[in-house]
C-alpha cells in the first residue's frame, strides 16, 4: 500500500497546488473550478463509503446531496428575508452561519438516509439500486412541485453564508474551507475503514453468511454505513449550494447520482482517493472538452469506457498495479 499512499499524497497535493497557483496568478475562475471539484470529491467520498467499502450501489444519493443543498437554501433564504421558518411550537429563525447550516444539513441528510436505508437494505442487488433510485426521484418531483421554495426554478441566495474568521466571498478562502472539510472527511473515512466497524462492513460485502455466523448483523452494519454515507453527501450538498448561491431540484436528479458513481469508477472503487481523482478529472474535462464541443460527453464517455475495460481498479488501480483497494 505504500505506493498508493504516496499517490494519495500526490493527488491531494495537486488538488491544493492548482488553486494556489491560480490565486498567485489572479485566476479566480480556476479557484472556483477547484472548489467545485473538492465539493464533488466530498460527495464521492461519502458515496464510496457505502459503494466501495460496503458494496452498496446506490442511485439515490442525489437525494442526500439535494437535502443538504436545500437545508442551506431554506435557512439562508429565511435569514435574508427576515422571516422565521415556523413559529409553532417554537420560533425557528433562518441563519447565515455555515456551521449551523452544516449541522442541520448533516442531521437532515442522515435522518433521510436512515429511513431510506431501513427500507432499501431489506433488498439487494438490482432491487436495492432501483429502490434508491425511486426515493431520489420522489424527492426530485416533490421539490419541483413545492412553489414555496422556487419549485422547478430553484432558489437563489444573494450573499454567500459566513464562517467565523473568514471572508467566504473570497474564492481562495472558500476553497481553503472546502479543502479542510475534504481532508477531515478523508481522515474520518480512513479511521472508519480501519475500525472494527469497517472490518465488519467489508466482511458483510464479501460474505454475508459468514458475517452473520460470527454474530454480526450485516443489516445493521450496512444501515450505519448508509446513514454515514448520506450525512457526508448532505454536507457536500450544503457546500455546493453555497458555492453557487443557488439550489434547484436538479440536485436531486438521478443524473447527479450517476455523476457521483462516475467519479468513483473513474478514480477507483474502494480507493480512498478514488473519488477525489475522479471528481478532479471530471471537472477538468468538463471545462476543457466543453470548450471544444457541446457534445463533450461523447469524448468523456469514451474515456470512461476505456477505464472500465482496461483499468478495473480505476486510474489509481492502473497506476499502483495489483495492490488491493481494501487492504
């Protein structure tokens, strides 16, 4: 694993170096692209906990991404219009404080993941995939039909929310905040994978019957992993909404879930830095290929097909060779 550890450090260093170079050369748009990649990477790391470590292929993680985004949008919109969310049984005001918004976004996403996982995990295989997809689409159509918060037009936030001691409107400072959260999430996932919980989750993925035979309930382990995964993805959704200062039902779309899976496949399923590399490459290719053609997805599809056919461990697996992702 030493080669992969060195590669992980290199990837993280490059993700940090690009916006620092852009800041030094006064290229704020490049910093924004890097921030977008980092936020997508956080969401991908969250999904990878369920997909890569637990073997749970979810096509509904956009639901948690969107819940996190709308948690930010709803709280911030009430704060900017000076109207409470509700006044009974107690008064709850809106807020422009990022830490408070993140806490509520994580709690709401975790609760949704717990409820969705409690039902979805009673199935497996293609049935699990389709149920998670169905839940994601239910949220998508609900938000389209909720005119109080913009319906299909979405909801705009005029000023980015605040974080103590930082000017979040400064692109490099907002990038630094997002990058710090990515590092914290990567550390958390590393500790989880090395813990007894991570070993049990990996065992449930490899052989459910043997896991149950030694007294571990695979359902409970997977449900906890799915809940944690949804919470991390919801945090990424809140950051993404703050980056754009806009939320829309598109955040709940199955296309968003598909993009998160693409990040993981591109970088390497089960690899710690797989979603980070995949998200960075996706954002870079979207920007550069999109400038060449409106049909840039065709070229990206060819690249993804090549990775699937000739690099089963993703790009990280291709570079490090036969080292396994779950060691």
